């Protein structure tokens, strides 16, 4: 069975790249102020990053065991949608203007690699 390209990239994440995603998630949790829309998007993005990190961990374990079954393929499709949703959330935040612009740029640059 062919493994989707986004899943292949996710399986090859290095520890520094995983740490970059984790630090982005940690930075998001520090944002306590903002209107309801900003906080809702922050929560959505935090959830997406959490799921991406979980899938990345699962895929690393599976790639080490060389397990390429239908379940792996489905996780890959799930990951692709998570990254798209996270990027959509970031674009919304960048339009909002009340979210740290430098954090948004780093997050978009990071996630663009995995879509």
C-alpha cells in the first residue's frame, strides 16, 4: 500500500522539529487575553497541534516497526486534514490582528512543511 506523502514527512520529523511544534503549542497556552473569536481560534489551533504531535508520535513508532497497513494510511489522511485546519486557523488569526504576528509567522512556516 502506498503511504501518502504528508505521512512520509510526518514519519521523518526530527526531534528538533517536534520540539518546535511543542514550543509553539506552549506559546499558545500563554495567550490569556483577547476577544472570544481569538480565544476560540487559539483553542482550535492548540487542539490541532496536540493531535498533530500525537499522530507524529504514533507514526514514528509505526515507522520504526515498519507497519504499513490500512490504519496507517487512514492516520495519514487524518494528519493531512489536521494540518490544513491548523493553517486555516492561523490565517484567521493573522487577519484578526490581535495575535502576536511573529508567532503566527513561525507557526505558518512550521506547519507549511507538513501539509
